[in-house]
C-alpha cells in the first residue's frame, strides 16, 4: 500500500510538473512587447498603414511612372524606368498588405465604436483600391482581404470589374465623409499620435475624402460623363457638408525623418554611400524643354543647372575639345569623328534633360563617364535637395490643392456647375503649386506670360497639371490615359512605340489565381500594340478608356 501510494504521488508530481512547464513555455513564447489582435490599440497599426501608404504613392510617382510620364530618365539600371520593360513583374502585394492592415484597424474601430478611426480607414481604403484599379484595371475588391477565412473565395478571389470598384470606393468615401463630419472633441478616440498627415484633425480627413471623390469622378468623366457630372456638382453644391482641399495648407502630405533609410526621402545620399541611387535619376528632356519654353521657375527648384554646358563653335580650330571658363568648347569635326549629329546633343546653357527612351542614356551629350549612374556633367541632375534625407519640400503628396483646383478647372470647362470659372480654378491651381514649392512671390509674373495665360483648352489645363505633378507622376499618367495630354512620344528604344496605359497582371497572380486572372484579362481591350503580349498587356485598354478613343 505504501509503495502504491508513492507511485500515485510520483505520477501526480510528474503530471503537475509537465503541465506547469508547458504553461511556462507558453508564457515564454508570448512577446511581452507585442500586441494581441483582440486587444491591440488601433493606432499601433494605423501609423504603419499611413506611412506605408505615403511611401507607396511617392515611390510610384517618383520612380518608374516618372519615367513613363517623362519627368525623369535613368542613366543606370534603366529598363523599367525609361523603356517600360516591366516583364510582367508589376506586383500589387504591397498595396494589398497595406489594405489588410487597414482592414484590421477598421474592424477594431467598429468593435470599439471609434467613428474617427472608421472614417480614416475608409479614406485610405478608397485611395488604395482606387490606385489598384487605376494601375491594373479589374482586381479583387469585394472578396479581397479575406484570405484568413480559408475559404475558396477568400483564397482565390474573383476580380471585380473596374466600374464596380470605382462605384464602390466612391460610396465608401461618401461614408467616410459622414463619419468624419464631427468636431474633434465629439469623438471617443484620437489618432493624433499615429496621424502623419493631419495630426488627428477629422476635418482635414473629411476634406481628403471629398477631394478623392472629385479625383475618381473626373477619372470617369470620359466613360460615364453624366455620372461624373452629377457627382462633382453634388459635392460642390454643398461645401458645408462636403468640404474639399482648396489651400496648400490642407494638402495630404507626409514629411520624412532621418532615423533610417526606410523613414527618409528615397534615394537620399545619407543612407547611400556612393550616391548611386541619387545619381542614376536625371531630368528628362521632355519636362525640361516644356518648362524652359514658359520660363517656369519651378525647374530650378527640382533640377540643378547643367554643370558644364556644351558649346559647338565652327570658328574654333579643328580638333578643339577643351573645358574653359566652365564650358566645354568643341569644333564640329569632333562631333563628326564621334558620329554624333549636332541635333543629337543639347547646348542649353541652363538645364539639359536626357531624351526619353534612348540607347546609352549614361553617355548622352558627350558624357566622359560611360558607367551606370554616370557622373555626367553635361546634363541636369536633380536638385541637391534630393540628396537630403528630409527637408521642408521633401514630402509624399497623396492629394493636393493643386490637383483639386485643376480638376475643378476641367469640370468648369465642361460647363459643369462648380462655383467658379475654368480660368479662376486654373490660376488657383498654379498659385497653389507655386506656394507648395516656395515660389509664391513669382506666380503673378508667371501667370502674365502669354503662353501661360489661360487659353480655354483642356490641353493647357492637363499640361500644367502634368508639370505640377512632379514626384506624383501617377496622377499625370491617369490623366494622360483619359485625355491624351500631354502629347508624349515614346523614345526610340522603348519596348513599344507608344506610351503604356496599365500594369501587367503579375506572373504569380496569373499562375496562382489563374481562372479569375484570365477572366479579368479577357475583359481588357486588345490593341495593335498589345498583340505581342496577348490580352494581359500594358498596352491593352482597361474598361475606363475602352471606347473613348484615348489616349491613342
């Protein structure tokens, strides 16, 4: 009996130890600094959502789409930037990652009855899904963000039509407008600690929501003109209920800090020892010449003057190639010996851009350096401010007073009731841009120039909007697709002879979600320029421009 009791006691002690150790191990595997999804403060995730959204928008408009829209050209590792050589690698995974985190914040806000957080996350949702459909066309929307459910629909979501997505996000942005209509003191939560755009001000977020509605209604103006007209006129008819961004101080813009490369201006030289990322991005001839033709002072804010201009002088002795007084003097025979026509170089004494889509961009204009990311003194580099990790002008701009006023100028030109004339809004848009770039004292003289004064054409509105979209070139791409302006020509070595109109559905999506991706591809309109690729081409037209005859 004693032996039996000892055995029972021993087993009990062993079981107690086992369960105790297991509990200890479980507790050891819980991160004391981590946040449980069931109890997380939404602001902990919201800050990541907002900063990642800002970086994504900036990367889009400062990198490859700046190449498409001929703001910049690269002279190193340039295929995707200069030539649209995307190789079906355009991925939306980063966009959906932001949306998943955003959905978590929204759902927590619903649980906690936090209307401020709900409104803000609906604004971000509308903007990000808007970007996805702008860039790709049809895409997962109504069944998106449900992968954790493990259902077939969540794992392999259908692609909603582009029309359905635009209509859906417009409805959600109207919901956001209503949720954000209260004074800050009326909400039971605050986002001040997480909000890198508006420091927690709901009115500013409400303005952003309605300004995005204007953006997407105008996006539909060629395809659904009556719907777009009704939407824009409805917003402008009741400014008390539908405030919008009209002043640069209200811009949805994110500044940077210098804590790390991830939280600083992209391609800065503080975190890039040899400055190669900064060096490879140069001004494009198209933008430079357009701004030089109208004496636009913003060019000096965005670009450096050419360090050593070229001067070809027929009066010089044969074989002359000398740098003197800060200029490089050449006799015409030097060009002939290099098989270079005088039309193939630029002798601008102020700013020189690289022509779009040329071979050997690194050696353009007789560069003495043929390396990738060349130290070429004969073309304009980006302004030195873009070497910095942060600064007052270095911001990710999601939507601005400049863009909104250009939208209203175009709406007024169509004869829509927007409370002002096309000329008034056109002038306000340019004024807003000059204020943004620290040139408010020069705007009056600029607007008095004959070739800047409003001439009553959509061409002029969109071309000025294209200039003003510096570092936010994606909006210029979507405007070009809708209007055909500015009238850009693809370079001689681009992979097609015309500007693309969308991103490819990436290879992973075509393989993993094959049936739905192929169905979405079949709804694209193939063109003469997409035959090589098949339906899923950057030159196949998405719904929003099908039947419009735009842009080509």
